């Protein structure tokens, strides 16, 4: 009977510890847990873009500084192009812009695929870039 009580006490201690860790992570982590649509804004054609209320997201819902000048190069893609998990300056389109000394517009959003790319390619052509990277 003593072993059974000790196992029950151990199980209860593990459960309480897991709950305490979960609460701590939700309260103190940099990226709080939320549903997948929390940082998205509805878009009539693409379905969604990134919410422009977030820092370093342009008014059109893409990860670009607001600039009025010409767009030399445009990158179209998914979360790799967006730079998921890194700062805007660390995304590969921003790194390419630094190396080229020319602006590279980032049309990358996580979850986008070939159907999105087709519409973004037409949108990119309207900006008359020197190059489009897909």
C-alpha cells in the first residue's frame, strides 16, 4: 500500500509541475500561444496577408519597409521568403538587398503556394521590377 501511495503522489506532483510549466510558458514567452489566424488579415484574392498592425509589415500586408521609390527586385514565396523565425533584416530578401545595394521587395507569406504566386507575379509585374525571384 505504501508504494501505491508514493506512485500516486509522484503522479500528482508531475501533473502539477506540467501545469505550472505550461502557465509559465504562456505568461513569459516572447511569442504567446495563439490560433493561426491571430496575425493575419483577410484578403479578397489571396485569402490572407500578414496584419499590417505588426511591426515591419507594410500597409499591403507584406514584410517590407514603406518606400516610395522604385522596386528593383521582387521576391515571391512562402515562409522561407517571409523569413519566419528571424527579424526582417535577417530574411533572405533583406540580405540580398544589402548585398546588391538595391531594394528587394518581399512578397513572402507563410502558407502561400503556387496559386498565390500566380497572382503575386502579376502584381509584381505592375511594379516594373528588373527581376522577380520565385
